[in-house]
C-alpha cells in the first residue's frame, strides 16, 4: 500500500461519494433455476452470483457429521473478473476468503436440524472492484434464505478503508489499493438489530479510536444493505405468490 495517488479531492472521494456513502447496490433473489437458492448482487462495479444447494447428502460420505449439517463455502473469481486475466482455479487468497466466509455463516445456520447432510454455498465473482468478499457474503445470505435454510438471522457485510487519512465506507479499487487500511466486516443481524460481528479482518493499520469509528460506520452501512437484502427476499416471495395465483 502507498499514498501515491490522491484519494480525497475537495472533501469528496474519487467517485464523488461522501465518506460514509455506499456504492449503488442492486440485489435480485432466485436467479438460477437449478440451485435451491440463488442471488445476484452488484455493489458498485462488483458483480457476483451466489448459489446454494442443500440440505443434501454429503459426498464423500466420510465428511458427513451424524449430529449436524456440514457447511461448505467456495469463493471463486472468474478469469475475466479483473483487469489482467486471473489464473483459473483456487489460490491462497480464495481459500482464505472461503474459510473466513464459511466461519461467518456456520454459527448462524441451524445445522443441528440437518444431521448427515451438507449445505453448499458457491459464490462466483464475475466482475471485481474491491470488496468482493463482502458482496459475496451479502449475496450468499440472500441465496441461503431463498433456499429455505433456517438461520438465526441474516449476515450482512461491508468494508471500511482509510484513504488519505480519513475513514471511508465500502472502498472501491483505488481506495483499497492505495489506502492505508482495509477492514472488511460482517454482522449478524437479528430482528432488525446488529447482534454480533461475524467477520472482521484488517489489512494495514488503524488506531484503536479509528477502529471504533470504522465499526460504527460499517454498522450503519450494514443496516442499509440489510434493508436491501430483505427487500430482495420479499420481492422474490411476493412474485412467487402472484405466480401461484395465476396458475
Ligand atoms: P476484496 O475483493 O474482498 O476486497 P482483496 O482486498 O483481496 O479482496 O482484493 C481487492 C481487489 O483486488 C479485488 O476486489 C479485485 O478487484 C483485485 N484483485 C484481487 N485478486 C486479484 C487478482 N488475482 N488479479 C487482479 N486483481 C485482483
């Protein structure tokens, strides 16, 4: 990370946003026929698809857990999702993102209801512009609800970065690359209230005071995303009702 380029000009960010402003977000639930649940999300220039399968039988069978469901999460970046072609297949970064994202979801999914079975979450990044892990988590949550997987709440994710010495919500590529810190968060939101932090990572440096402020900014951003996640789910369910009535 360096401070070669100016990220804040006249009190605004390079894309014109205020410090505490999210990128435009679009969420659509139930976009894939073959998955049990699915979601498409755009967070700024990020474009992500999530697909959920299960609860279903786990293969290979030795991975089954007789007391609860096994949750698997695979984060993948398409070769065409970044400027330079990304080498296909898993790498250290995608393995790490898959692990921390799975750990964010595991305590929320009611795994005890489905012994011996598996719940598979696939997230595919079609276009990347920083914050893909947060976009993927937001899409995965909606896809899990769409699949009818019982959960204790929703997981909502957003990052905060430090760019040119100020904290900015939902950093885009330039702020992520040239900023002084990048801190992705995910929260468990239950009954419209943030209950706990489900994921917290930090690349770079923040003071304790800055981390406290970043957490508050992320919480406020997450609540806005949560409303959009809920809207996408409600829209899917209400259109299904209409379809049923027509049939
Ligand atoms: P996140 O996407 O969650 O912010 P990172 O901080 O690791 O994760 O990555 C920031 C951004 O850097 C990505 O969103 C993407 O735009 C870019 N990036 C990541 N990996 C690659 C890669 N292998 N090739 C090119 N760009 C990449």
